[in-house]
C-alpha cells in the first residue's frame, strides 16, 4: 500500500496500514489478561539504536511466555527497520522515534465470530519520543521516590520478561505521582532493596563504585548493559548488587537509564538531595559523554533544545 503522507503506518499481521486501521479483537488475550510481550527501542537522528539487542531480548520474553510470533527474530529486525523508513518523512525536525514490537498470544475465540485470524497478533509501530515533555528533567535532574508496593518476586513471575502486564508498576507508582506528579517511582524488591521503575533501571555511585540492582529482580535494560560496559572501559568499577535504603540514601550520585532517556541524573531521593544536589555528578557526566559518543547524538542537547517548545 502507499502510506498516507500525514499518517504513520504500522505492520499488523503481515500488512502495512495506517496505524488507525490496526484493529485488535476484543477477545485478544493481551487485552483480556495482559498475555503478551513487547519491546521498545529508539532512534538517534533517525538511526535505530541496538535493534538486534532489543529483538533478542524480545524473543527471550516470548520464549519465557511460550508464544510463537510466527516470524523469526531476523524478520522482526528487518520489519522494524522498514517501519522507520516508511515513517521517516513524518519525523519532526530534531525529533526521534520510539520503535515498538508487540505480540499477543492471540484470541480466545468461541468459533462463531467470523474472525479470520485467531493466532498471535503482531504489531510493529513507531511513535514520536516525548522530548519536550521530558526536557526539564535534563535541565534540573529527576526526583526519585520509592514505592510502598514491592516489585513482583521472581519466584512468581520473572521481572526479566517484558510482558504487557505492567500493573505491578503502574499501581505502585500511583501514590508517588499523587504526591509529586513529576517524580520517578522506583520499586523495591521483596527484600527491600532497590529494583527498578516503570521502564527504567537505576544506578548509584557509592564510595566511588557504580552499583546497579541485580538482574534477577529487574528487566535487564539494553542501556543498562551499555552503561555497565562503558563504565568498565572508562576504568570505573561497576557491580551488580543488593542496594538497600542505607546505601541509596548515602549515594554520592544517582541516575536512571532507559533506551529513551539514555542517562538521566537524579537530584533527590525520597525528598533529600543526592550528594551535593548538583547534577550531573562527575561519574554520571563521564558516562553521559561516553554514551553520546557511542550513539553519535547529543541526546542531552536534543532534550534541552525542546525547553522553549
């Protein structure tokens, strides 16, 4: 089909179409139960960030859920690249895309609805990154607050799978957002140590050592891994660890990572300044500079340029 000039297109079960025409049956198990998986990456100046790593993680989630999407990981990569190409003329100046891949287990069909497809529903989409909405956090730093509700235990459901059911984190952050709509919520694990936020991993610097929660209790972010790899190249000691509230409260630096945020400095933790309260701290700045060099895009300036927008 020929893409409409003013409408983003998505890939849905083998066809390209305007995203407004993508229709998921109301008996789809992802709609009913959150029974599906997804992944998201982003572009930098229109270039896709580590698509293979994201798709490999996506397929690990699908294997965990025992869902066969009906296409190979290589095909998923190729279609994701095509999604960007088909929508590139709609990308805003100095803007970038999220690229998402979504797979449900399929439809709980009774048999008389007339649906011609009841297997896994597969969607590949792009949408603009919320650069203007998040710009102030790169100017001022983020405020992080921990939640009363704990992260789902890996003894019940592995946090390492990126599923469509985010209720644990959504419900957990509600009280935080009620107190401070701009705060970033971080859940604790079952033992009271830092875990993760809704779409973000957390790092602290404690006595010069870079620490991040153990992979057992979090979704292992691609930017999380990249940050750990960069730290080692820079000679910064980096460890996965159980980070309790004492260590978090006494951190010299703190930051969040995600593919869309990249590295976001944190200025306060549960209402108190992190270190001297100035962001970014020296180690955060070194890692941010290394990240910018790696992706060949000054994401900090990209966000800050939207402050007047």
